[in-house]
């Protein structure tokens, strides 16, 4: 919604959410290529340029990314935009090279789709196991600085979301799902919306 605000300010109710979604969907294909090329450096994936040309095309046309992109509705748009920021996060987070940018991208990702917060493990793995080995004592300071830079925007965004939920719905953990038609599901009535019982479903969907 935040990203759509400038378009709505210009075009009002005639803002086309399908075109908005398609823009980010096309960007995602390019970002998948960039990520694959980055991971191929040094032979980490063993993939050649030819592979990295085909895989983004298969991602674009052969996965559910395609039909989410062309629908252009609230939930599907969120999935596409969440993918955009997750890919940016992975590009900047690989080898923990750009911790602040990676943290900002992850913050935007989980602000779009909450379960994406679990992808934080990607950065932590690179920060705590550089080059696939255990962190050495003399590297502790550098790792802590990287983690602090990475976590700061995530904590700011997470806190902001909780405050916004409290203002809107009188509960920091209420993201509005209770007010949807699915809010009356038996599992939601039994467990609420913030419960470990939903973890497997959210990870599967993610």
C-alpha cells in the first residue's frame, strides 16, 4: 500500500494494480538472474551462464509466480512484492556483504508478508559461518557489527508494525486477518492468529 501511494495520488481510483504487480514481477525475474550469477561466482553453485539464463525464465513462466503476477489483487500483489524484497535481501545478504541494505530489504519483505521474517536465517548463516566455516574468535567483533547493522532496520520495522496494529486493532499481534471472512475459521477461533500451530502452513506457503 505504501508503494502504491504515489500512483494513487496521481491516478486516484483508476490506479491499475495489475500493472503495478507486473512491474515487480518483471523485476523479480531480473533479480533471480542477478542472484544466480552472484552465487555462481567462485563456483559455489556450479551453474554456467546458460543455466542462469534458463532458470529465471522457468521461474517467470513455470511457477506460481506467473499467475500471482497477472492477477493483481491484494494478497497476490503482496506475494510478488514480498518476493522482490526477499531477492534483494538475498543479493545484499550473501556473504553478509551489505548488512544494512540486507536488513532494510528484509524489513520491507516481512512488512509485506509476515512469514518472510524466517528468511533471516540466510543472513545469520553467512555472518556466523563465513565461507562455510566456524567463526574464529578474532572475527567476533566484525560479525557482531554486521548483525547489529542487519537487525536494526528489522527491529524498527517490526516495532512499527506492532504499534500500527495496536492503533488500528487494539492488539499488537492483530494484522487484520480476524476481520476477513477467513477470520471465522475453527483453527483461528481455537488458537488466534499468532501461534506456532500455523508455522508449518506459513513455511509451506512461503
